[in-house]
């Protein structure tokens, strides 16, 4: 029998993908399931993006591309980061990858060595700890509370930094909470990071999905010291409803991006060529459909939030971005796994246990689905909680 590597014993299967697979299996069996598990927009990729990819196929753009991405796409990403985020990167400081996950992992692999430590605020996106562990580095968790908006403070960050700390993974807007760091909050963290010379991997995949008149701020834009310590990661999945296209990108110091591209060259090579032509069209073309989706997500957030807040025993603060709610279920007396399993088995509502994100007192709802499903699902949720 082939013996598996030690690293396979440290990997935790993605609970969000597992919940989604279970919900789809029930749907295939004919059950009416309200699926709030997966973080995937339910909109179609805008037509001009699809048309550009089709045209690229017809033009024969089906061969290998450069490992770091098409030159034109890297130029446009650099221009986008400068005009929208205040980040002045050259095209050679940009890497295009097969999805945002690949961009994050390539960068982590380029920076972290065995024995290094990476700081991860809790709750966290499910893949961060495993990505760090796969590099043979150690994830170090920083717990947050609802009182602080699930955000770390400068004092907490300063206390967590140790001799082997190499970087902080920062996600704003956040998955799973939907909360956003303000400019003032980021400035406090940046002061600590710069003074302690700790890098930050800034995951900004939900930057286009912010509500209530708020604005997204990139931590690398605050000052030159922070810019030099920041790698900004993003992608096309959430903003352009292009999850299956598998296109992400990272931008940062030239030597970091060069190393990440070299790693990518040995693992996946370049991203899908004709899909990159679609990404070119996404950046060059109209952004009105992005705004239409953002407005609809905001309406859905309000609908689901009102439904959850009306249920005795559940509490939930208003998030400012992404498409998730992270209500507290502790008053029900159930842990998050039991709560989610019973909700799915008894009422056919699929959500993700908070323990998957490091926080057992909460569960995650994705409102990346239609309003009818949201209304029906929250009614079922209310019946379930009343029955406990």
C-alpha cells in the first residue's frame, strides 16, 4: 500500500464544500433545500466577459500563456490597483493565478519557511490555516469577539507578534463575518506591522461588495512603509460572478511576486488563456452589472438580517460587506455542528458550522441566493429554533 505524506494528516477537508455537496445530494433526491452554504454568486457572468472568452477561443488563444499571466492582463490589473486602490504596482509586480486560492498559496509558499509563524484572526476563512500548515509553517490564531466586530486590535496584534512571526493574513471584507476594517482601524494595525517589520497578506476578494455607503480601503495604500510590506490578493470570482473561471491575482514586492510565479510555474503553469481574455474584458468594460449585483446583495442582506433578528435566541450584528451573516446561536444550547446538522436534516436548510471558521458560537449564512429562497429559509430557521 502506498504510504501518504505526513502533511495529508494535517489537512482539514473544506466544510463549506462538504455542506454544499450534501445539499446538492438532497436536491438531486428531490428535496426542496434552501442552500445558504456556499459563497458563490448566483448571477451569470456578465455577457461582454463571456463574449470575450468565446472570441478568444475562436481566435485560437488556446495555448500555454506566460506563467505569471498575459502581459495585457497584468497591465490592466496594475492600472486597476492604482486607480481604485491607491496601490502603485508595475505589471511585473502582478501575478495571475488559477483562482484566488492559488494566488494566496503561491505567495504564502514564497514567504513562509518551516518553523515560521503566520498570524490568523479568528474567525477565519477555512483555507488559511491549512495553507499555512502545508508550507510547514505554523498558524497562530488571534481570537476576536462580537464586541470588537470580529476584528483584531493594534494592542492584540502587537502582543501576538513573536520572534518567528513572518506575516499577518488579513481579510476585509471578511469571510465569514462580512465585517470591514475602517481606515482608522487599518492605520492602527499598520503602525504595529511597520514598526515590527511584519508582512501582511491582504485578501481583498470581496472589495466590490460593500454596503451602507462604506468604502473599501487597501492596507497597502496607507503609506510607503506598509506598501513595501503588503501583498494584495484578489480575483474575479466574487465581483464578476466568475467562480468557475478560476482567475485570481496577487500584487506585491517584485521579489515576492517573482518567487511566487516561479512556484506557480512548477505547479500549474499559467492560468487558463482564453479565460484571461475574459478578465481583460472585465477590467476594460462597463462595471454597471457589478454595481447591480452589489445593490441586490445589499437588499438580500437586509432581508436575511431582518429574518434572523426576528427569531428569539439568535443575535446578529449588521455586516458591511461580502455576502455572509454570522449570527450567534449560543442561546440555543447547541454547538454549531449539531445546529447545522439538525437544521439540514429536519428542515432542509443548509448553512456552515462556525467551528469551520474557528468559532463554535456562530454559524454562517450566505445570502448569495434569491430573495424567495431567503424568505423561505428564514421561516424554516424560525420553526427550527422554536422547536428546540
